[in-house]
């Protein structure tokens, strides 16, 4: 399974079409809307997390492009500040892909950035905010500010 975050820019001609519904139905892709600004007869913006089999997600993205939707991957990565982390393990229970795990017998929290999908579920559960989201273009708030049309 692949989970990635994308910025979708919809042309005004497609703003009334049920494109995301078709994406789910035809390509068996799960989605989570992180932000949306779509109005009838206006260009729209959606930040969407897509989850599914990689080939189906890619086919679904091509489907979106066929409607004139501009698709841009939002490369999110999670970083851990090892100086702040005190190895409580709160993040390990919420990580859906096992990128954060407790190493035994040492009982230390191990972070594998290669497994991390950038879902950011670990960020709010960290009591000392040792986990942080970084994006290719800055923080999520900065990306949202730049992409509002």
C-alpha cells in the first residue's frame, strides 16, 4: 500500500464534476481531504492524502490529469529532534507503517525515515514535540498560504 499527499488544482470546467468519487470507485483508492477550496465555476484547490496499491494510485492520478487537474506531490517528511525526545514511546502506537518502533531489550524508540509516509499522526501525540513535519516547500501552513487561489 502506498500513502502520499498531493496538491490538486482543478480547472473551473471540472469543479462541478464528481471526479474524486470516480477516483475511488474506478481505482479503489482511499482518500483523506486535508484541505479543500472548491467553488462552482472557479478554479479549485485540494490537498489530498491518497492511499492504495501504488499502480492503482498512479492510474488514478493519470485519470485526474485527463480532466485537466494539475497534480503535484507534496513531499512531506517527518523529522525527530533527538535532543527533545525522551523515549516515551507514545508515537509508536499510532504509526500506521511501523516507522516508529520500540527496540528491545534497550526499550529505545527507533525512527526509520525510509518507512515513514509523512502522515504526521505522530506529531500531535508527542508530549515534547520532538516530531515535526517538513515539506519540500516549507511547512504545511506555508504551502497552504502559497497555494490559495
